C-alpha cells in the first residue's frame, strides 16, 4: 500500500489466500495449478473473437485493444486527442431574447410549443458535436500461418498492467506481452519463444478511414516504412458538421530484434528467424488544448521515440511496473474465493448467478481501478464514454463526454479507490468548460457565470445539443462542480479548493440568474428543465415530429424544476456556501445563495408513494426507464438519506421496485449505489450478478445495450465501495450494506471523506479489526455495527457500542486501530 510517507502502514493477513504471482512468474503454468489471486487476474482459453472481447492496455494518452489471436494478431490503437473537427464554437447569438417566451409557454403547459421554440432559438449550432476517432490497427502476420496450436492461454494481470498470450505450435512455446508505459509514453509488444530463431512475421501499421459517413471524405492517412526498422503512419482528422478537421497525427512503430533479420517491403516490416522481438508503438498529434492545434506532431513523435532509444526491454518494463504499482497497489480487496473463482473469467461471469463467486466482485472492483489508471492520467484527456478505447470512426454516441450521468460516473470511484491523481484530467476538463460555458450563459440565457448541458467533446463546447429533448438539461456543469467538491472532501487540500472555487462560483452565478419564480409563488425553479431522457406523462404529451432532429420522438421532456435539477442545486448551493466559509470570501453573496437554496422545490412523494421525478405529480410515458435521475439526491448526491429522510428513502425504494433491476450496464451500476445507500447489500449484489451475466463483456467492460462503455465498469467499482464503506454524511460507516455472500473479507487502502484511509477485515459479517490513517488530521466520526474499542499506540481512546456514532480528534499521520470490545 502506498500512502503519504509520514504515515506508517500496518499489513494484516486475514483470509488465507492463494499465492499472488510474482512479477516474473510464468502465469500460464500458474493458471494450470489454480495458484493465483482471482481478484487480480482475468484469463481465457481462447482469443478474442471480436473487438469487444479484446483486452485493454492504456497509459492515459495511448490505448490499445489486444485480441490475442495466434496467426494474425490485431492490436487496435487510440490516441486521446484524435477527434474529428477542430476548435469551434456552438454558441448561438441572442438566444436569450426568446427565453422569456419559452418559460411562459412551459408555465402555461404548452410544452410542445416551448420545445419547438427552444429548438429554433436556443439550441447550439452545430446541433451535434465532434467524434472520438480510431487511430490505427497494428497487424502481426506470423509466418507459421497454417500451423495448428495448443495449450492456448490469454490473460490480463491487474497487478502489473500487462496482458499476455501463450500457446504451443510445432513444438515451440510462444509468448506475447503487451503493456502501455506511462513513463515512456509508448505501447510495448514483446514476442518470445523457447527455441531460438523461431519468430518470423510481417508487421503492418494501418490507418483507419471512414467510408460509411459522407462527411468523412476529407480524412486521409499515409503509411510508409523507414530505415532503422520503423513504420510511419501520418494523417489528419476529418471535417464534420462544417467544422474543418484540424488534428494532424504521426504514429510510429519501431522494431528491435534479437537475432534474425529485418527488412521492408512497401509499408511492411518483415522479420525472419528472430530469437525475440520488441515492438514500440508511439503516436502524437498537434493538439495543445481545445483552442490551439499548433504543436508539431513530428517533433513530438521524435521525442517519444527518444524515450526508448538506448533502453532495453527489461528496464522499460521495470519502469512501467514500478510506476503502475504506485497507483494500483494502494488498494486491495479480498472476498471469499471458491472452486469457481479459478475458472476462466468468461466462465466465472456466466456461472455467477447459480454458482456464487464473491471474488468475482473483487475482480470487477480492481478491473475498474485498472481502467481508470489506464484511461485517465495527469496530462491526458479525461476518460470519455469508451475510456480511451474505440475502433469505430462513428462510435455510439460519438464516444463523447455525456454529462447527464456518464462522465460523472466515470469518476465516481476515483476518490474512494485511492486514485486521486487520476482525477486531474476531469478537473482540467471542467475548468476548460467555463470558457465557452460563459459565452453560452450570456448568449443563450442572458446570465452571468457559466453553464454546460448534456454533452461536450474535445473542443469543450457547452451549448445545448442533439435537440430540446436532451438539450434542456442545464445542470450538467453544476453536477460536475459537485464532483469537484468531492475531490476536496477526500483530500482537504485548501490550495486545490482555491483553484476550483471560481469554477464552482461561476456555476452558482449562472443559476442565481437563471432560476425563476414558479407560478405558485413559493418556489424557485429552472425553466426550461428536463429529467434526463425521460418523457413525462403530462396532458397531450406523446409521439410528435421533432423539428431539430427530423424524426419522430415518443414525446417531449421539457418542464420546469425537475427533481434532479433541484437536488443538484441543493448540493451545489450548500457546497458553495461551505467553500466560502473555508476560504473566508464572498459571505454576502453566499447568504443570498443560501436563501435561494431554501426556495428550491423540495423533494416530494407522489400519489403512488414514489419519489416524484418532476415538480408536478406526473407519471412517465415509458413503463420503465434507464435513468434514476430524480434519485440523484440519494446517490451520488447528499440530499436524501435512509437515516435523515426515511420517508423519502422509502419513496426511492418504490421507484427502484417499479423500474426493476435491469437496463444497461451504467444504469445497473447506479442502482447498485442506490440500494447500497438504502443499506440493502443483498439487492445491490443481485444487481451486480445480473450485470455480470447480461451487461458486461468477457473482460468486464460494461455494455450500453451492446456498445462498450466504461461508465458501468467504473460505476460498479464505486458501488462496491458503497457496500463496504460510506462517508457521505460526515460519518465513516463500516460495512453499511454487506451482502450475505460476502460474510468474510478484507479491504486495505480505501479512502473516506475527511481525508482518512482505511484498512478493515471482517468475519461472519462483523468487523474483527480496522485501521484508520489520518491523512490531514481533524475530527473522525465513526459508525460500526458491533461494539469496538478505538486505540492509538496501544492506548484505549474510546469504546463504541453497537450502531453508535462517536467522534474523536485525530492528528495528521496517526493511525487508529479498532478491535472488538472485550
């Protein structure tokens, strides 16, 4: 475990576990003996049959999907700034002039008229946004093409961040290892064999062109071979939506052989009779930031190439592992393992419903942490809908940043999973959004501050997009500000708070201008508003032709003061006031904000006993719905609570029962967190099992229907933490929603709000020991469910009775031990 150097660490061995693989162990033989950690190893007995089954590697900037095929290997490659288009604005001048009329129509119940007027006057232009692109394919065509093979194994070792393949062919054992190095900024492919002169292959680095979309006729790429055993791929991004493609890229593949020969033919490298081969892939673009594409991609590529020149494979691998483990090794989770835990991962997934395998949950938890490390590192872009992995020039939902749940969910586990550095790209994205967000606030709404709606892209556009059904979601930026505040709660870093305070204040300023009086004279509401993607059953709502999208839609979503808006703003305004008190600034404005907070529409229970989704007691046109928007205040927000607002907690249960445990991966992850906040670990675990069976791919990437998305993968990691530790109410609650199947376990290194780090182990559902490390000092409030004693340096501080909440002062760097009360 890695924590600050002034904090001692205590290693506790609890449940007997199988031997964890050493760095240089041949995992293929270990798998045969079932002697590995089932919480950190994904493995399979066949290659990936399609892209969605490949194993991911990434260093935040470069991503690769490794198929593990034998005769013709494919590694699909991405670079995080390779998007269509270039710097552009979707701000629509003078839209604010039409806002009063739209608001009037909404309050009069003329929702379709308001919808159409919003679409004609306030939607951003272009109405859509840009697309994340696939960069290249690396193809390895082995000369032993027609030979059969046996003893095939493929795996991803989460403890090293390396994916590998082994197999036997014609009496020779072959192995390939692939990893993405953050220190060297390259993807490394190592090919070895147990007989000399056994490796012969052709290597191609191929660009990707979109032929299915007429707007992509302007893209191009060029492949070539160079001396010094290199392949070069150059190209530019496509024009799209009238926005000129401005991204230029250069990708390189360098081959280093041990024995044998290397030659070129056209754009192909030919390697013959080598003992071992190491391939280094690197890529660069001219992207500097969302408004500057003036970098020299060739010079950048040359600098990345220099990172590996003169270094041997082993030293690069060692650097990669050391860097990766500084992050990954901070947290360890052990849950009960049984004979099913050692099956291939795809079989574990299929069997999990009928053959309980609690350790599979631990594997999903750690895979989520791996995905975040691989797709979001300081200096990279934030993880998008697909993290960093995309093989499609027209990906589902453009593989953008969807801010009505999905981007935020990507970063739900970043704090609890002890990966604070991985939050940096998200923080930078939100800061960037204040640029066009300020223009949108002024031109579309006549407001100060800044606003962002339900999507953004590499170019940080912030206007409403896709049509009024989705675009009237004005609280996307506010929700992201609440996530920024969470980072402060976990770190108590005052310098960071000073840095992001203007961002939070700008969002508050927008809503202080945008909120309007409800006709009932009691409330302040957002208008127009929406509850993401759900169609309310108000009078007259139904199928109609949408003027913006040119298609039939089930209805309109436009309204005033949706429940999610009110809950997000309740959190935002409260967090802002607290920030002003910590920083001793803007007290007069903060008081106005707090008064406005008290006039927001309060949570309401409808006539059917469920939590209302809108300020009026409407039903919904769809029988079930994938979003849980109006329960934001229960999770991930902090407006509703099973302890503080039990009646509303029951109303949330009613909604969850009505909508069921199904839907796509991210929706199930959200439901896991909601049930955990309701202290029902068995229900959360049931949803997790359904996710494994129905909405995750073999390597545990989440599905969104059928497209791959990482939001569910990362949401599951966050949800598992909520089952084991909660701290959102200012109290660290241990094992608040423990499933019966997880009766024994141990977690080390998990973080809690207040800047605390925890280790704990439990047996038969009860804590048997815990350790709390105080990162910054301060008051620790604690709740456990059995009587325990708190000790510091062997001296008893306090006793805690069952279900009691106690608090005690801590000092920075001290460790406090909890043991069962004698």
